[in-house]
């Protein structure tokens, strides 16, 4: 009987959930009569927290502010979160999972949540383009190395 080498490195999604969500349309119904020429401000952050050994909570925070001229049309904040099991990787690989791989998993859920909130509020559909978290992470690492 041949021996099988077992790879101890392991990654698992344990749970994906909305941690916090907020939608405000403070100037309705008046903004419904304005010509739809929106100015969109988009902010993205990721946070990670170790819950216990090999268990991490990752939060992808997206904030969208839409204005027409100076009038706020809507504000939408979504904190999409997940709990992930990440074991037996070196620190560099774990950081990649925490700040690139896991946010890539969470992003479609956050995008769908935002799209649903916007359409349920009777505004034109909001299509958020895909985000390359690998590039964001690589740029962060370069910046970190250059600033030391």
C-alpha cells in the first residue's frame, strides 16, 4: 500500500453575511424630478480580525454617495463580512488571503446588496465594476516596502 502525503494547508469559507447596511435618500421625492446626471463617490476598505486560532472575520466595507449637482441623491453603506478558516500558511500567504482572496469572495455579495438597495429605492440600476483586489494588495505591499 502506498503512502499518501496529506497537505495540511487549508482554506474554508465558514459563513458569509451582511454585518451592517445603511441606505438613505434624504432628498426624495424632489430628486426624482432632476435630470439623471449623477456624481458618484465610491469608497472601499477591508478589515480583518482574528476570532480564534485560524478563524478570521473579514469585512469588506463599501460606501457609495451619489449626488446630482450638490444635492445628495442617496448614500449607501454595506459592510459585507465573512468568517474564514485559514490554517498552516506562512504570514505572507495569510495576509494575501485576508486582504485579497477573501475580499474577492465577498465583493459579489456586496455588489448585489448595493444594487438591490438602489433599485428598491426606485433609482436607476447601479452596476459596480469588478475590482482587482490582487492589484490593490500588491500596490499596498509595494507602498509599505517603500515607506519603511
